[in-house]
C-alpha cells in the first residue's frame, strides 16, 4: 500500500468540491467507508486543506449526512462559493429509499457557513426537478456561478430530459437566482442527446474561451470537456475531449489565481484485482490544466508533486532480451524485427521514473515495464505506439484477445527522433503517467505486487535517458 496520493485512513475519497482562499486549497469531499454495519448508511462531506497537493490538513467532517427518513441521507456532489462575506454550499440530497415511498430521490439543497468548518443547513431552500421538463429522480451535482452578463447567479445541474431516447436524455440543466435562495428552472443549458447523464458539471473561463466539464458513464466513463466562446454555445468537442482515462473520474476544477487544477479520484477495483469491477471512490489525483494556443486543454503533473520526489536512486541495467547499449541511466537498443527489453532492478513501492525517450522511424512500440520478472511473463507495460498515436497500459498475462487494459488508452502525437518526456508515478497500486506535459494516463496495478522495472522496444529502435526517484 502506498502513502503519497491522499485517501482517508479509514475510508475512501470520492467526488471533490474544490475552493481556494488565503493561499490554501480547501477540498470538500464525499467520504465512503464501505462499511454500512460499522459506520451506517450515507455519505457526509469532509474537508481537507493543502498548499502543495503533497501535505494535507484534515479538518474532519463538516457537512453531516441526514437520517434514513431525510432527503440528504447521501450528500452527493455540489459546489461552494463565497458571496457577501459568507460561504454557501449547494449540494445534492439523495435518498435511495424515497422513490418506493412516493418521494423524489434527489433534491438541490443549501447550507451556509462563516468559517467553512461549521455549516447550517437550510432545508426550506431545497428544490426539485421541474416535472414538465425533467425526470424527477435525476437532479444533482449543482454548480453555481455569478453570470456577470446576465446579472444573476446561474446553476448548472446533472439532469435527464423527460422525453427522448432513454439512453440519450442526459443534459446540463439550468436554474437562475438573484439571491441564492429562490431558483427559477429554465430550459436546459446543454442537451445534446449524447449521454445517459452529464455528472458533476463544472464551468470556467480562460481568455476568450468558456469550458464546460462533465463526467459520463455511458459512452466512456471519463471526465470530458467542451469549449465555446459564448455561454450560449455551441459547445464543440476537441479531438481529445477527455482529461484522462477510466481511472480518473468526477473531476471538478478550481484556480489559485495563477494556475487551474482538475481534482478527481483514481478508483479502486473490486477484490483488489486487475479485472475487478471499478468502484466508487479511491485516492485523490490532481492534474494541472494548461490552455494551448488553439484553445484546447492539456494536463500535466503539478510542479509540487514532481518536486516531492527528490531523492535520486541509483540503479544498474541488465539486458534481458536483445542487444542493448547500457551506460548510467541511458539505454539504447535496435530490434528491427524483434522485441528487446532491459530491466533496472526492483521497482520501489513509492517512486517516480522520469525518462527522455526517442525512437526511430517505423518503430512499432516502445516504453516501460513495471513489476515484471526475468522471464517477462508477468507485469505491466506502458506502451507507446507511434503508428496509432497513442499510449496504453497493458498487463500480462491477460484474457483473450484484449490488446490492453480496457479504458487505459490516451492519444498522443509521437514523432520519430523527437524526444518524448515521460513521468511515471507509482504509489502502491496507484499509477499516474504523464507525457510531454500534455496528457495523463491514470491506472491501477493490483495483481503484481512487486517486481522489476525497465524499458523495451518492439520492432524498431529506441533510446531512453532515465532517472529513478523516491521521496
């Protein structure tokens, strides 16, 4: 078990509701113990503080769940804002028992605070989906912002249209308010007939561009974004419309005034097994968001996270297959019609691997092996495939004809003889991969607990200038 990426000691972290003030990120999050018998039913909100995404202050539970007969037995995702010197939370009150009792499962609810630690719920401010427009039991994840142009507060919600193809009714609903108490439900903000639902909507602006962020579980289980020069749309999709893989979900964003970050979670898998069902909640993962010249977004590791791994660890290469030139941290092989691999000793449980990788023309694949052995019959591959312009995570042995771990794929432009800079962070079963300061690939490594790490090339030529760090 690792100890770098945050999770509560006695449970798991799910959706994060970020805020920044006085030099500190305040991260409200949904906590799940996965132990109803011991901790009871429902999910409350807890609060974390961090200045660097490395060290965290635990402020404890701040928004307690309601009882079994109350709307907010499960306090699901929402948002926080500060208005007139007071903090406001808008959150989802969810109760799975209510539909069978003829009550609505979900409502938007309101709480206020003067210090972010002690919150007062305002039950009379709760409101529900408008039944002529929306399905009544899907009304969640409110995100509130001040719309300067309209002169009012706007609230975006995850909702479902009342009519249309059942698996395409997902939409971003819109409500408006002058006082943060009374809300008018309007026509949907965005209803594209693309998904079952658009969870955890989030909205921000950089320069001339607005960005709409949301998460889905029907097309792909990922966090998407769309972009527009106007709040009225159209909301267009970039070529790569996701921040990460299946292993980074429900991301919401916030800025410290200089940089914007996406806060999501790397989910666990049932039975702690590589083929186990993905679960709700896991460890906190933070990506820094950059805007490219064309307005599209990229993600990279926050500088403070990279700097936390400062102790360089010496290692020695060992050629396992193929002919290698091995010296210090450098490894080069030519394997025009074969596979070549060199290993570098036992992979530490918590570490960072950095590499400047380049490859020759017509190279089929190259990359890294993790937690393998001398036979290379088990372990993981981080495989860059130039011909397919992608990087994937693979595991061996694997089932049937699945070419890599399902959902563990990210697009990336790869050019011969052009250096690709790679960072790999391993923290127990959590694996975070970044390339060229542009893309992230989050993953889990369960079945192989330990083993060696190294580099490989398949049907081509590749060179690696590699370093290994611990904290």
